[in-house]
């Protein structure tokens, strides 16, 4: 059995490796375009923005770049950066509230979307989800409310502006409950890892599953999958991070999972209808950025082994072993 679907648009790829590698990984993973999120290296001025856009142009790659809205406790030149090619603003939720308000004002005026990482840093210095499993392993945990409390705060702020606000990488049932009746200017993004795995996968100190935001409980995972079907979730993204420092104790291992090379294959292998997946990885992201996806991929159903040695990404550490759909 084969199906033909539009290429995906991945709205959460961390800038952990070169644009050229990301372009090649995207080709492998049936991805038409990515949004680069500046969490590994800063992108806050014209120089950093121009560098990434130039590299994308050299690779003939459709790259969207999110610039930091706040850098070192100061507002960046959002208007200038949008004119120079920035596609979105990226902020952390626990910045100064007055600065956050000003970012929302700029975003509304300039009609540029804001991607918000809802995370309280003071509560997130742990290794994995705060649960009995973390206690049994003797490692520090990251509580659910480190996210949900920030979601509630940003949600309240968002209701006072018309800016498009994307709650990026939502992981908890509590956050979904807050966002389930969201207005039309608010969107919810979920990382694909949180739809496949949960904190139980770290039981044997398996650092391959150490990522951020962390894998939550099985109940959280089920709630996220249900929210995808109920159209509470608007996007599924990869949260691709090219991490290799994994063969060390769990506390010391790098956060991140590499999977951009198999993103579309993983998305259609989820326990969700194919048309739901297409909406979440292609149609909705394309609509957000007014992109016409001009390419399709053919997927073949079966049981396929994941060969990480074929990844274009420098990150070869990936816990996915098998997929149900493969690009023909």
C-alpha cells in the first residue's frame, strides 16, 4: 500500500548543526521547510539572521528563521529583523513581563507569529519528568507545573492581543486542559517524541530518551494524542536536536533526540488517521506562514528498520528503531 502526501513543514528544529546538514536531513525526512529555533546558538541581530538565510540560499533550501524577541534582558530589533527576512519571533515564557508585553505588541503590529517556550527555568534544572520513576533512579525531576503554570500566564497575556501565538512543545495534560478552548489566534504545537514515548522509557537510565521538554507520563502522552484528534493540537513538530553526547551517565548526557531525517515517516507511523497527520504536519503549518507546498512524497506501508548511519544529521543517537511508513 502506498499513499502520496504533501511534504511536511517542521516548525521546531533547533539550530544545533549547519543549515546544509539540516537541508539534507529535511530531504531524507520528506520535509519541505523548517523553522529554525535559536536555542543552541543565538539569532538576535542582522548578522546572525543573514548568515543562516545565506546558507539556506546556497543549499536551495526553504528555511524559516525565528529570531529571539528578547536577548540578554533587552528587546531585539524585531521590526528591522522582520524586514531582513525573519519569519517568526521566539521567546521564553519566564522573561520580564513588561518585555513580553512589548514583544506581543510588536508581533501584533507587524503580523509576525510568536513561538513561546513555556518553561520556568528555576523549576527545570532536573534530568527528566518529576515522577516515581525519577525518584527510583535517584535523579532530579522537572515537574509538570514548570510548564503548565507558564502556559496559564502566557495564555492570559495572549488573550489581550491579536498576535498569533504558538505554544511550542506542549507536553502535559494540564497544559492541554488550559488551552482546549483557545481563541483563533492561539495555536498548540506538540513534539513528536511526546506522542511516542513517556518517562517509562528512561527506566534503565537510557540516555537516548533524555530530551527537553522532557518525556512525561503515559497519561500525558495519551492526552496529547487525543488532543491531536480533537483538533486542540495544531502542529506536530520534530524538536530535532543533533545530540551525540549520550554514552555517559544520565545526569551528564546531552538533552536531545535526532530525527529530522525520518520526520514524515515517523509522523505517518503515529496511531492517528493519515488525514489528521497531513493536517498537523503540512496543511496547518503551511497556512500559518502562507506557504504553498509544491512537492509531495510517496509513502509505502510496511515494517522498516531505522538506519541512523544513513542520517545526514550529525546526530546519530535516535531511539526510534522501526517505522510503519517509508518514503519510496
